[in-house]
């Protein structure tokens, strides 16, 4: 329907151009200026032409948004493993909302702001209120996180941002008061997101974005290997400035070439739990091995 309206607008624009050109050509052939009446028609056409063009642009934007959204919903409905060629099909990124879950510390027994008692309730309310892609940034402090992530997606999230890293206050021992102490992250912290993205990849029908401790190109590559659709950086950019993005991109390109990958898509998710040849690596065996390696003695 939208395509038909756009096409009708385009035909009307073309007709206006031709009408104006005919009048101008006629005046030129007769070697005279446009009469007042002809000039008014040409001016009127210009105005209407601009109006039609603005309307086409607006409709095209809405159309692109609707298409992106339809894609997200189709993928969710099919619950397909994540990452099937979305990066390669030349789509424009959809505008969307990244909401942060209301999981700040609250006194015991008190509901969060907005009166929501559960996180999925909050997501469902936001989903109901908006019609653009919705990503939810979650903290790591939930039991059965895999199950919890599914509930967030079932409530309407199109993407999960894993994980929020709360700025925790500190205590000044001189003034005996709390103060906000911004501590930037370190690379090792990325393992938390990395592990959970590996676990969730292909098991929830949502895009997965990694955040927390991504500093070096190695951190970025690891996130992609376990299946992140996007990687986000805050602390590293505070430390090194925006030029750091270019360095990471170049580092990623170099690594792909070195490893004979022709695209990010080829390697994305290849080390997720689902694709891993020994999924137990993510679980207890890995823990035991770590302990053995650490102490040097078998347990
Ligand atoms: C200075 C600063 C400001 C931030 N502001 C926000 C914010 O407004 N909203 C938000 O969701 N996260 C905010 N964050 C958290 C980051 O988005 C990110 O999740 C977190 O810092 C972990 O990523 P990193 O290790 O790359 O810093 C902020 C982080 C920093 C360092």
C-alpha cells in the first residue's frame, strides 16, 4: 500500500515537472517571458513538487522502519538461530530504543519506579507503548539468567544488551559519606558477557549486544566468536578517545585476513555453546580444569 502511494506521488511529481517544462519551452519558442498566468502555474508546481517530495521521503522512512520491524518480528516468531545474514543484506539500521531495566538497588520490599514488580512486566509495558525495535540492557545479577533472558524476550525485547555495569558508590573514610566513584572497566571483565552470550546465542530469538570490559581487539573478536551481534564500548573510549574505534576495526580486519575469514558473518557464533564441540567446557569441567591448572595438583 505504501509502495502504491509513493509511486502515485512520483508520477504526480513527474507530471508537474513536465507541465512546467512545457510552459517554459513554449515561452522560449515564442521568445517571450512567461505570462503572469504561466509563471503562477510554474511557481505553484514548484511548491507542490517540494511538498510531494517531502511526503515521499517521510513515507520512505516509515516504510524502511516498518520493514526492519517486520524482519525482527519474523525472526522472533521463527526463533531462528541468531545472525543469519543480517549484516550482509545492505539494510539500513533501524531506529530503536535501548531501555535499561529498572534494577537499581531498592530498599527491600519496595517496587521499582513505575510500580513494576517484575522485570518482564516492565519490558511488556514498554513493548506495548512503542513500535520500534526494543533492546533491553540487563544486569548480571539474576538467578537462572538463561531462563530469565527468555522471559525478557518473550515479553517483547528484540535485543538484549549484556551486561549493565552499575556505577557503585564508594565510602569516603574521612567524611564518612558515600560518594560516586567512577571506576573504568578492565579487559578481564568482558568474560562475564562473553560467557553468557556464548550460552544464549541461538537459544533466544533476539539480537545480542556485548558490553563490559571490551578494550582490545582481542576482546572484540572473542565477543563475535561467541555470537555477539554488536559490541559496545564505554571505558575504552574514555581512556583512548574515539580514534580507538578505528584501531579496533583495523585490528579486526587484520585478524580476519590472517585467519582466512572473508566476513565477520563466517566466524560469528562459531564458539557459542551451541556450536562448540564440547559444550561442557562452559560448565563444571571447565571450573575443575581451572582449579587443577591453578594448584598444579589433581582434585
Ligand atoms: C562515564 C560512563 C557513563 C555511562 N553512562 C551510562 C548511561 O547513561 N546509561 C547506561 O545504560 N550505561 C551507562 N554507562 C555504562 C556503559 O554503557 C557500559 O555498560 C559499562 O560502562 C560497561 O562497558 P565498558 O566496560 O566498555 O565501560 C556508562 C559508563 C561510563 C564509564
